[in-house]
C-alpha cells in the first residue's frame, strides 16, 4: 500500500465529511497541534519535532508542532501559529484539510485538538531553539508497515496502560503523539 496523491484526495474527502469529536471539559487547558503532511520526491511524509530538553513539560519528547490556545484565538489559528513559531511553517503554506478527535493528555492536563495540514511546497524549517531541538520527516508508508505500531504497557500512577509506539530509525513516537498518529493513520488506511 502506498499513500500517494490519490490517497490524499480520498483522505481530504474522508476528513471533510467526518465531524471531529469535540470534548467539552473546561477543567483542562485548551491546546492545538498541526499534523503536517509534507511532500518530497519519494512521496508523503509527516513532520515531527523533538521538544527541547529544557522544557518543563514533555521535554525531549517527539511531538507535532503545537501549544496552548491564546485568548480570543480560534483552535485552527492556534495550530497554525504554533507551527510557524516552533518550526517556521508560514500560514500561507498550510492547507488545513480536517480535524481529528480531541484528546486529553494524562500528564499535563491539556485538551488537544489536532488539525491535519498539507504543506504544498518544500520549506526550510526554522526552529525555535527554546522549544524544539530538531525536526524530522517520517514517510507515511513506513508508518503503515505491518510491524507498526507496537503496543506496550506503560506504568502511570499505579496503573498499567496500553500505548502505541511507532519506530522510525532512532526515533520512537509514543504517548499523546502516538495516540494522535494512530487516529490519523486509521483514516489513512481508509483512504488507500
């Protein structure tokens, strides 16, 4: 199976018809992320970042560009602003094609709305070094391999919980990002 331009067109249609589940939980702080789809000669990839080791929350973890929603800001506006601030993706380079279901972080108390965005042309990433140590792209097709994801149990506050782990080279994507990635790839499987 390959995620190609035809699959992207079907994905765009799928997410366009499907309303995202929005959670009403005012006790959580609102955040939004961008799931950036980027094209190169080999096909479509997803952009990830490794958060700075100096951050108080989620330091060193693999993430999508994103962060807290500011006063008076729309959710999609927050996702696009954060992508520009963290990795240098200008708003005019992002086409939002849909929204995934809201997710709640278990650790930091955020209610997160993920948005899928197509980046139509190659850009030079400009990292906000106080928040991002590096960025890397993972081919979508590699995430569709039969070995992906690995499900492992993670200990948290006295319990044991299943978590999705995706591997790409030296990178391991899991936690909230793994949950969002799994939700996105479930839609990709329907589109290919």
